[in-house]
C-alpha cells in the first residue's frame, strides 16, 4: 500500500522557523553530495540519503565543526528525510544519530557566562553613548542605540532568539498603562504555552526613546520592533549577529542570544539561591533538570570565587 501523507503535508504541524531550519539542514547535505559526486534530482524524495553519502557527510563535518554540530546536522537530516519520505529512511540513520550523540563533547560555557547586570550596564552605556554622540550620523546613532537596547532587553527578559527577532510592536511588545510587556502566544513558544513578561520599569524611557527618536530613522515599513539599516525588519540571523558582536565589543566576551539564558539562570542562583525556582520561571523551563545544570555551573563559579578570595587573604596575611 502506498504511503499517504496527511492532509496539509507532513511538516504542516511544525513551526515555520523549524521547517526553515530542517530545510537548511537538508540543503547543506545536498550541497555536500553535489560537491562530492554531483546531484541527480530525478530520484524520489529522500532517495539521495544513503548510508554511503551520510558517512561521507559525517566525515566532512567532523573535519571542520564540533561534535555537537555534527550530531545536530545529522539529526536535522534524519528529520527532514523522514518528512520527505518515511519509507526511504531506514533504522540505520537513527543508529548513526545515536552514535554521534554518544560522541558529543559540548564546549565549556564557563568562561562565557557573564552576570546579567553587567550586560545590562553595557547596554545602557551604549544607549547613553548614542544620545551623546553628536558627531555621529543620525543613522549610526540609531544603530548604536538599537544594539544597546537589544542586549539590555534580552538580559532582562531572556526569551529565545526566534521570539526576540520576531517582536512586533503592539502585538508581542506592548504598553499597558505605564509599563511595557513582552507577550508570546502558545504557538510562538517552544513549550507551547503563552508567556507574558513585564519589562523592568527603568527601561520604559529607553524603549520610548527608541520608538520615537531612533527607530523612525531606519524608515522601516510595518511594525517589526527591530529595524535594519536599509529599512527592513531584521532577520533571525541578523539579530543573532548583532547580539554576539555587541557583547564581544563591549564586554570582551561573545555571548550568543541562547547563552543569555544561561547568564540569567546563573545570575538568579548567585543572587537568590534561596529561591531555587526563580531560574526555572525566568527561562520557562518545564523540566527541573534543565535548570539544575545552570545551578551547578553557578554554584561551582561561586565557590571558585570564594576560594580565590581565601587564597588572596592568606597570601596577604603571610606577606
């Protein structure tokens, strides 16, 4: 009996950002095949995914990216291939994915964890510099102000990158009374449940200054909150690059948007260790184990700092 895909397509239940991610992952595999042996597009959907080609792809990935990225690339390839044609994908691909999961050695985040208050201070400093930089062109001042607001808002409300990049004025970031809120529907969140995050009151004048003074300088059509130099809404990758570049230039550490969540969780444990659920609420984690990892990292960092203080005090007394 022929396989009948569900009405609307096998990937219709996925969020647009997920479909785009899987398509990009499958495209990277096809690019490898095209470079290695040439690509024949006349076959059935998913027929290009064979053990030999996947082995070649894995070998190329291992030569240039981390073990975590290798596993993620094959996981995306497997999901995409199963969506294209489940009957063409055997258990062998899942076994390769499982083997690669065992080989993963995530890079340490320890040296990239920065207290959230330091990130906020850096963002506020950028916005004040933009206000004072009369020698800069109006557009460059707007870019500087936007970047400062972006990292400050993310430090205070560490939402996921897809939500940060897709903020829509009056829809996802709204003013109620004298306060601003970030509101996300269940369809927009990873946990499939709505979120509502109040923005700290001290940021209100900065948000309003951005909307009234700086955002109009981008001549952006529509209500996308983050606008770019050429008048278009910033893309997912553009927002990611801005956050990484801004933190690297101003803090000396390149902090990815996802790492802001680790910074927020670690800061929560450092400052409110008597409230173990604070980090879970901040990150909207359903599983306690997820936030426990952040807790362990923050606790190790705290005790390492306290140990250094003891050593410094001991050396001072001996001197």
